[in-house]
């Protein structure tokens, strides 16, 4: 027997009457996050573009976090992770989070090293 789909999002904060309403609710949520990303990309607020955190502009961190929120929510809702056991959810969600964090760590440190090599004049800027 098939499982009934849960017609709620945000842990029951919003409840819908049909699957069609739920799809529209999810579309609106993802559209709002995308609109915030686009607005920040167009406006480029000075507070976010000139502030740095762990070697990267704050606006880039905002984009990374919003993108991860969208990816997590898509997996949670459309891949039906909310209906799985918690151990499987953790295995699916936490593994990529650790891998992405490790990749960001490596990329930031390598990029900083390469920048310092060029800045200190060991290699000439030819581009």
C-alpha cells in the first residue's frame, strides 16, 4: 500500500489541502529564496561586498548558504527524505555537508596561497 503524502511544509507550520496547493507553496518558497539571491546579486550591498569572513566576501557566503538551503529543501521535500528514518536522512544530508565544507576549506586555502604568490611577486601577473 502506498504511503500518503504529507501535505505540510516547515515541520507542519503550513498545511495544504491538496498536492497542487503544496507544489505551489514549495514553488513560492523556492522563488522567494531565488529572488533574494538575484536581488543581492544585482544590488551588491556594500556591507556584504566589503566585509570578509574566512577569506571570502560575506556576500559569497550568503549565496552559498542560500543555495544549500534550496538544495536541502528540494531533497527534503521532492526526494521524500522527511518520510525516511533519521539515520538514513543523516547519512544522506551530513555526508555532502562535510564534503562541501572540506572542499571549501581546501579551495579557500589554496586560493589564498596562489594569491599571495602572485601578490609577493614570485610569479608575474600575465592575465
